[in-house]
C-alpha cells in the first residue's frame, strides 16, 4: 500500500473509534438520565463528566444531553486532574 492509503486507513480507523466512543458516551448519559435522582460527577478542574466509570470531555456529549445533565451534576475530580495535581505537588496521592 502507498503511504497515502495507509494514512487514510489510519485516519478512518481513528474516526470510527471516535464515533464508537461518542456512541458509548451517549448511551452512558442516557442510562444516567433514566434515573431521576442520579447525580453525575463533573470534574471541578477540567469539566469532564463521569459516565460509566469513564471521564468524558463535555465536547463529546451532544449538547441536548449536556443541557439535560445541567441540573444533575455535582463536583468531583477526574483521575487525570488528580494525577496532575499530585505531580505538581498540590495534592497527595490517593491510596
């Protein structure tokens, strides 16, 4: 295969993986919305949402779902931000 075909193939694979991830995030948000008392964690540092044990960037959640979650979020901190705070010496590691 030529380099351009390989590059397009890799890009197509990344695009399809991103589409699958967005679908999984939407399904996780749907499950969270199904229970009217469920609260969703929102990272106080980066704004990611915790859905099905995965921290999802807000821009990967469709806007109509984000609006439905607005009144149902509470603050927490995602693993990525926790690691950054520990690395920067601002926080201690979580056991």
